[in-house]
C-alpha cells in the first residue's frame, strides 16, 4: 500500500483511470495506486477483459452487437449519458448509496445504482442566483 499525498478517493474517481483507494482510509491506496493514470477506455466502455479474450480467440459475434464490451452507442440515451454524468454532473450534492464507493460505477448500468446527484429545479436555481425573485414569483408568472 502507498500514501498518495492525501489525494481523496473522490477526486481520483473523476480524474484518473482506475484508482485503487483503500476504502475509508484517507490518501491510502493499494499498490499500484492507479491501474491507469489517465482517464482511459474502461472509464467509458467498462472492463474490457472479456472483450479482449473473445476477440483474441477470434470468436464470432453472437448477435448484432458485441456484448463482451459496452459501446455507449448501443445503450439507451439515458444510460449513455450516465457514463459522462458519473464525472461531469456535479449537481449541488452527490450522495453515495449505502455501502457503495465512487469506483463502483460501471458504464452501461444506471448511475443511480451507485450515486445520487441532487440539484434544485432549474427555475429555482436561476432565480436564487441571478434574480431577486423567488421560485414562487416565477411560477406565478407562468401563463
Ligand atoms: C464529479 C467528478 C469530479 C470530482 C469528484 C472532482 N473533479 Fe476536478 N474536474 C472534473 C471535471 C469534469 C473537470 C473539468 C471541468 C471543465 O473543464 O469544464 C475538473 C476540473 C478540475 C481542475 C481544473 C483542471 C484544469 O485544467 O483547469 C482541477 C485542478 C481539479 N478538477 C481538481 C480536483 C480535485 C483536487 C478534486 C477533489 C477535491 C476534484 N477535482 C474532484 C471532475 C471532477
Ligand atoms: C470519455 C469516454 C470514452 C473514452 C475514454 C473512450 N471511449 Fe470509445 N466510445 C465512447 C462513446 C461515447 C462511443 C460511441 C460513440 C460513437 O460510436 O459515435 C465510443 C465508441 C467506441 C468504439 C466503437 C466505434 C464504432 O464505430 O462503433 C470503439 C471501438 C471505441 N469506442 C474504442 C475505444 C478505445 C480503444 C478507447 C481507449 C483508447 C476508448 N474507446 C475510450 C466513449 C469513450
Ligand atoms: C472518469 C471521469 C470522466 C468520464 C467518464 C468522462 N469525463 Fe469528460 N472529462 C473528465 C475530466 C476530469 C475532464 C477535465 C480534464 C482536464 O481538464 O484536464 C474532462 C474533460 C472533458 C471535456 C473537455 C472540457 C473542457 O473544458 O475542455 C469534454 C468535452 C468531455 N470531458 C466530455 C465527456 C463526455 C461526452 C463523456 C461521456 C462520453 C465524458 N466526458 C466522460 C472526466 C470524465
């Protein structure tokens, strides 16, 4: 194990490839601390081991799509967006589900299985930050 200058696991989950933080230990990582330094293929395509094995053996595809790996193009738009949202949708609060870690999210699965992202509705956020109106005023203005 190794101490990575107090890099919180939460930052590493968005800013590196495959970090290996020790759960609930600040700045402590397994060796090697990062299986990939930069954000890499598996951050968007999920683990690729099955895919590599199948293709190296020259196995033919079973159906129309290659189901040994996640291609965001074959997902529903929401599940595809969830991949990007896992790092880009900050919201006002991000809350891990009980017993989950940031690194538990797998592309192709709903982000909400791992993590919930909370934001106030758009109107109220707009009002609070930019205008001296309350959300109620804005609702009242709607035709
Ligand atoms: C939810 C994912 C997420 C988390 C958690 C996160 N970041 Fe980021 N961070 C991003 C993204 C995405 C950007 C790029 C934003 C952009 O360019 O619009 C960014 C940008 C940055 C930048 C600016 C990089 C530049 O080129 O200007 C720094 C520095 C940074 N983050 C440090 C941190 C640190 C330190 C932590 C932990 C305390 C952290 N981040 C946590 C997603 C995250
Ligand atoms: C930031 C997310 C992201 C990363 C990182 C990423 N991809 Fe992708 N990849 C996508 C998305 C989204 C698509 C589907 C978009 C499309 O096909 O137009 C895709 C599609 C693909 C496809 C299918 C293209 C096709 O014509 O059907 C291949 C192959 C692929 N990626 C390989 C890789 C490899 C190899 C890496 C690492 C070197 C990588 N990707 C890294 C997001 C990513
Ligand atoms: C593992 C986390 C992660 C995932 C997944 C991810 N991103 Fe990013 N992305 C980042 C970080 C971190 C940065 C900022 C890098 C920096 O500034 O050095 C970034 C940068 C970007 C930028 C450049 C922003 C700028 O201001 O220059 C775009 C565009 C982008 N990502 C789009 C996407 C899309 C689209 C997807 C989904 C297909 C995606 N990202 C998935 C973490 C992620």
